[in-house]
């Protein structure tokens, strides 16, 4: 079922908005019928292009993992109670 927007909201920083209205795209990309017919996705291609440009400008920096704490994993025991169902007991 499709419905039309019924309600509007007002906020000081953005003004009036209607429900079911998403966000405007940062970059508009046209998708032609022949792109769809040939299985191409120009929106995805543009997104990948922008992401790779951003990674060139600011590469990912991994944190230093040498001094991370050594926390043991919790140990679980499966126990059955009187009605046959199981529950976990933490040691």
C-alpha cells in the first residue's frame, strides 16, 4: 500500500519539512534506461569513484594494537533444568 504524506513538521534549523521526504543527494547521477538494461549502476560507480578519491586524500590509519588488554572470553556451561529446556550458566 502506498500513502501520501499527511504531516509536516517545523524545526528552527531546517524550516518546514513533509514526512516521507528523504535527504537530498550530495551528488546527482543520472541513470539512463540503457544503463539499467545493460546491468550498469552509474550511482554505485560514482560512489566508488568518490570513495577512492577520499581515500587518496586521507588514507585509513590503523590504531596501534600492541598495548590492547588481553581479556578472556566468558566460559559458558549448558545446563538442563527439570522441564528439559537449557540455559547458560556463566562461570
